[in-house]
């Protein structure tokens, strides 16, 4: 349970500085010149309760020790003259604000109303907190950043685990895909471009842009149909494709872009408002229509490719690398990347979260078996066909060195980093002023914070 709390605590660094502190507060610890407030513990406990079915009675003590370590690292960063730039701070503030705003449903106004301050005011209030977090990260990298573990150390770590502590590995799959998008018909592309040019001329002539969006845009997220808005509100950088953002952040409020093309189709964009690093934009998207014959051609191509793979005329990896239209997976030989874990293995539950349509197809596939071509909606909101492939399927099991070396290596490295950090903490405690409030002196800390 303790290790789980440490993981959650790292996540709380993304949200913890945004908690409500209306309750009476008090200082419960001091490390060097850095204080720890009781509200910091309270807010993190509340976040833990949202994420865990139960938390241990000593959770406040565990969280306090983690904060004590952070403050000790922060104190050392000043001694070592570690620096962070204003650009680094600003980028981190923007990244975390995007996270908070997404939690508020993507509505900046709702976010600002909830916290009672605008974006710029919010940034200024928490600029020092972000600077401290970045200093802690840089100082931690100085302490443990170059650590690695050898195969001998991984083996020793594994055999040193109590049998009840050896990790249990759920069933995992490696999934491959080959996608074939229908060809872009030149005549249909030209028709869409001409339509966009006509819309651009109407917009420049003064026609109500909101009316043009409702009448002609095929973007379901901002065409006013099915209850959607007719614009995108408070979008930050790196949210949309580069061509779209180029105009969204370059144009002044009220300006209209010329016609430009993305993988979605042809756009005419109007900037409605700018709020610091966020903008409101409306656009008309004219999509390039796909014919039924083009879709059928994609299906037939994959059918033929599937037969070739089954006959060993070509490997799945080569076929994906040469013929797949899905750029993210083709560079990995067709293997899907798991965004939840940062590797290429999925648990079945994660497959359903990642893409329910994949789950339905692969649930009954055997290892090395190819599916028939199935329809998929691409990121551009269009239809295509793909075949899916189970590259490997590992049954649930207790971890072992042969099958789970990488997982055990990561655990062994984490254990080594924890040992190095504990030694470092105990060494630095000898020349750092530390005070802990009486309410917390009964905590059973791993290091000698109470003297």
C-alpha cells in the first residue's frame, strides 16, 4: 500500500497545488527555510480517498515524510545553485493548466469562476510552487538520474523478494494492426476545395460566420449540430494539428484565414478571442467525401494482404511497415502502443478503455491469428478498414525472470533509487534544520526527522 501512496503522491503534484484551503491552516513541519502546511496533507488525503477504496491509518505520516523529503531536496537545490528558467516555469504552468481545465470540462470560464481568478492571476499565484517542483525534479535527477541496474542486480532483486511480494502479472497482449484508408478521389478533393473557397469569399464579404458554420461545416465537434457549440473555446497550443494552430495563434481576433488543408479536409478559420495562451476559434470544415467503391477497394486490398501473410509470402511486420496508413503504429511494425503503461503490452481491460472496437474483435483471436477486415473510424473522423493481429498473448502468472525481465528490471531500479535516496536523506539530515510539530512526532518515519 505504501508504494501505491508514493505513486499517487507524484500524481498529486499535478493537482495538489490547486486544492481549496478554506479550513484553518497551520505549519506542521519546517525543513531549512521551507515550511509544510497541514492543508497540504489534507488535500492529498482527499485526493487519495477519491482514487483508493481505503487508505491506511498512517497515510498522513507517509505523505508527510514524502513532503519532508521534497523540502530537503529543495533546500539542497539552493545550496547547489540549481536553476530553472522562466520559460521552463511558464511551459509547466501551461501544461498543468490544460490538465485542470480539462477536468473542468474544457471550459476556461467555468474554471476561472470556480477558482475566482483569471488564468494570469492563477499562474502568478502558483508560479513559486511550480518553480519549487521543477527544482526538486532537477535536484532528484542529480542524485539518482544516472543510476542503472545490471542483470546480476535484477536477478538478486528477484530472488531477494519474499514469495508473497513477487508481482502478479495479469494477462497481456501485443496487438498489431494494418489500416487501409480509402484513396482520396481527386475530383471529390477538388469539389471540397472549391466549396471551401466559396465559403471563404462569403465570410470575407461579411456573411455571418456562425451561419456558415451551421450550414456547411462537417466537423461534428463544432458545427452546432446535436447540441455542440459552433466554436472551440479556450484551446491551448499542441491541441490541434499544426496547420490549424498556425492560423489560430497567428491571426488577430476577428481575422479570417485563407483556405488551408489538413488531413481532415479544407478549413476556413476565424479567431474569435485570445486569452493569454488560449484562443477561441470557429471554423468551417469541408470534408472530402469517400465513395462506397473506394471503401470496397480498401477492404479488398486488406483481404489480399491477409491471404499473403497467412501464406508466409510476407511477414506481418513487413506488411504493416510497407502498406499501413496508420503512421503511429506502422513505425513499430504495426504494433499498437499502450498509452496507459508506455509500452506495447495491453491488459484486456486496457484494450477496452483504449478502443472498445478492438476489444470486440481480438477477444476471440488466437495468437498469430489475423482478423477479417473491419471498419474503423480514423482520427480524422472518416471510415477505413483494418485487420488486427495478436502478436503475443501471455497468460496471467506470477512474475519470473524469463518472461518479465523488463518489469523486474524497472522494479529493481526503483528499489535501488529508493535506497540511494534514503542514504542521501540520512546524510543531509545531519546539517539541515528540521522541525516537526508535536501532532506528528509519534509518526514512525523511515528517517530521523524527529530528534
